[in-house]
C-alpha cells in the first residue's frame, strides 16, 4: 500500500524545489520519505497516514510547552479576531519587549523581527554600524541563519578569511568573516592579536545546537568576553535556540556572561514567526529611526505572533518549569545511554535544560572535529528504527533534540523502551 506521505512528497517535488520549504525536512541526510504532518497535540504529532509519533524536534525548539497548548491556541484565536496585522504599533509589542528585557540579563532594549535569520543578520549590521568595522568572527559548526556574511566556512590556512558555504554568496562578502574552531580559546587569542582593531563582532551559539548539541566551555566564552571588551568588539550571543530553552534567562544566565547583543527566536514565538535582537541601549540607539543603521519589517511584532509568544513566555515562567523540563530531558539522555550500554552500542548522550544531543561515539564530543567523527551510518539506522517505533528524532546526525513540558516521565520511558529495540535492531 502506498503511503500518503509518499504521494504528498511526489506531489510536493513538482511545485517546490526538493519538495520542502527548508532543506533538513527533506530527509536527505537520513534517506527515506519525509513525514507530512497533519496535526499535533502535546508531545505527539500525526502524519498523513494518521500514524502517531512522539515528537523530539518540537518545530526545532518553539513547542516548549507542547503542541497546540490550549492557552496559546486561545490567545492566538482572540488576537486573530481583533485583526491580523496593522503596520502600526501595538501595546502587545511593548509587553513583549518589557518581558524579554526583564527575563534575559543582557537586554536593555530589543527590536522584534520575524525570523532568526533576520534577527542575526540585523544584529550583524548593527554591530558593524556601531563599531564602524567590517570584520566578523564566527565558529565552525555554528548556524546563525542564512545571511550572506554567515554562510561561511573556514578558509584553507589558519586565520585566513572564510569561504562561502553556499553558491550565490560573493567571495568578497565571505572575506569579511573569519571562521575559527569552537571551544578553541587560543585561536581567538591569535585572531585578536593579529586583527583585533578591525573586528566588529564575535557571534557565537553559547550552547551550540546546530552541529548536534555542543556546549561551550566556560573558559572559551570568558576568553571571548575579555577579548571583545579589550578590543572594542561587540560580543553577540545567538540564543535563537538556547534562549528560553536551556534556562529562563538563556545560556547567558547559566554561564554568568553578559553579551553586548543577544539574538532570540524559536521559543519566543511559541510556534509563530517572532524573533528579536537586543542589548545595551548605547548600541541599540544606532538603529533607525534613532540612528543610522537601517532595519525594518512589514510584519515585525505581528499581533497574532506576539500573542502566541507572550502566552508561551508566561507559561515558561511557571515556578519549577525549567527544573521539571531539565529533569525530563536528563531522564531521556540517561535512559538512552543506559539502553545503548545494555545492547553494547557505542553511544553517548548529553542534555542542557530542554535540549539534548545523541552521539554515536563512546564519549560526548567536545569540539567540531570530534562531532564530525560520530558514526553517521549508525545514527541513520537508529533514526529509521525509531521512526518505525513511532518516535520522531531530528532527521540528521548533526541536529540537537528538544523535549517539551508535555513529555511526561511515561512518554519518555516509552521512548527509552523503543530505543532499546532500535539499538538492538541496528547493532
Ligand atoms: C534556528 C536558528 C537560527 C535561524 O532562525 P530561523 O528562524 O530559522 O531563521 C539562527 N540561529 C540559531 C542558533 C538557530 O538555531
């Protein structure tokens, strides 16, 4: 019997490149047919064959209170009934900005936008405008959306400038981005010693989640903070994924480090398009209409999206929310490690707050090279075995996973039991 997912995928490929609106959804890395989702509730979603999956991507992070949370859905319905978009300011946007500034330590002012890409791109322009410098430092394996300056990988020699990772990005743009190794403090020291006076900003995922889960070492972030301050460069924490995911105050609250600019997205929209960037007032005042750095958006601060985001931010402030989420996620990581051990599979797992990483390697990787050395073939076999068991993991060996508040101990224990079968099947 042909699956409805296959029929839909065939059809989608005729009208959309690769059949998807964002590449990882196409299952190219793991092979097979993407599942077309028809509805979701709590920790589950259902595909076009009406098969239920326990969902561990949560829309890549936003679904932190679980899918279709009744309070979020009601807030969206009520906001929609009042009008979808005005192109003029609303009180909801003030409330959102006030809430973000209260909860995220480094924020004095924010601007709302519609995607993480847009927020990171705008943060970069702001950093360049505020410093009058062009050079950007980023780290191999970190993802900051698809702005030209950020789709860059390391050049051939040490401390050379980057090469584009996408066609269509002019080499002249990539020349202004230097790509260093994550968790390598010495490389940062060397870069600042050489060109410190030309560096506009350093942008980093303080808990990296786009090369699987890889937390920064405290020393790496401290070195970055010290060097940026000493050389007048702006430190940008891209917390699009880690914000409201690893802790209420984001990774910056866990590490006790204050970036100059913070980029947010994912959770703050609760499943609708809201992202933000913000920081110190003396930096933010460079933005139009106050300053000379131009940035704008027709749908920025959209009232329906803000309603979803604000309700989600209200729910995550429930006392004990992150303690519970962290405990559930740890239970999952430990349970999977234990199941792998029992079946004799070389595997490790780690978690930070509501984010986790699965590694087909004996030990949890500490840098990009170790991450890339994980057994991708094993992961792919495991991914499909889990899918057969009704568990939907990220369809790539190099993506993080996400737990929601609706993933109860029972749901997680069922996943661990499924994993025991899947490890056994992939030995
Ligand atoms: C998802 C993500 C982005 C891009 O956000 P979009 O909303 O997909 O444009 C940027 N930075 C990080 C760290 C992300 O995880």
